[in-house]
């Protein structure tokens, strides 16, 4: 195997690790598995509902919207980052 082949394989292995980490970060997380480490806004699934909600998690195990607090959350996920602007984007 040539040095170029080894470098290509190393590069591809690194890219795979980066993509796996990104995919893992965008999965539905059961609340039994863990809660956010700090205050954050995210997508949530409430028990008995099939449509996700957007709520803010406030440290201390509290999910909050302008309508009040909720405690029947089954899963959550962070909102993905916004796309980066490119030159010429409005």
C-alpha cells in the first residue's frame, strides 16, 4: 500500500468519525438516558403526543414554554445549528 493510499484511508476514517459524532448529536435522547447539562432550547416529545414541541430546558429538570412547565417529556434533542452563510447569501 502506498503512502498516498494510507493518507487517504486515514483521512476517510477521520471524516467517518466526525460524521458519526454529528449523527449521534442529532438523535432523540430518552430522558431516562439523560437530560441536558445546561439551559438549552430543543425539540421535545411529550407522552401521548405525536408532534414534537420546541421548549427550553432550565437546569433543575424543568421544561418550559410560554404556556408553562411540562414534566411529561419522554425524549429530547438539541436544535441543530443554523447553516453557515456563504458570500452573497442574504
